[in-house]
C-alpha cells in the first residue's frame, strides 16, 4: 500500500514516465529473448569511431535525467531480469521517442572475483556528459562498442 501512495504522490508527468519505462522494460526483455543482439543495438564501429554529438539543451538534459530516473525506478519494481542492457534499451527508446540524442556504451572486463573469475559485460547510456542509466560500476569496464543517435 505504501508503494501505491508513493506512486500517487508523484506528479502526473513522473507517473507517465514511470509507467512508460515499466512498459519499455517489458518490451526490451522480450526483444532480448526473441531477437539477436546485433538487431537490437547495431554497433557500427569501434569506440574511437563514435561521432561526437551536439551538446543537448538544458531542457533535453532535464528530460533525459527524468527518463533515467523512471527507468531505474521501474527496474526495481518490474518483474524479470532488468539488467543494465534491458535498462539501456528501454531508456534509449524513450529518449528517441522524445527526440533526444544519446550514446550507448558497451563495456567488457573481468568479474569482480579477479583474473580467473571470467568475463563480465556492462552497458550504460549517456546524454551529453550525463549518465542516464548504468553509471554504477562502469569504470571497471573497457569500452568495446559505442552507438550514438
């Protein structure tokens, strides 16, 4: 009941963003199960090949930060595995729908257990210089692919 009261206490725009993020997370999880990764996030080149984007306006940055909040919050409550990649795909769709440019980063590294622990991957999304999703732990990964729109 407390969660419902918290949700209802949000302004109408935040409620719409949260519900949109919740739906996009479900869509992203389903897409990852049904489609090859290369179709969901076509990566055109290496990290150095990324075309620099124009700096977003203050209004776009505020909207991107609100989308990031909505995706991260909805991911805590949505059923299923809402991994970093699922969150990135959901946030990307919401940013594109709002006409806001962004950059997705895919990184690779070692599991936290050390050099023999195995491969780990992480995805994060930025709008300008600000993180939208995936900021936590991104510094442990070497960027292996970048895609901007």
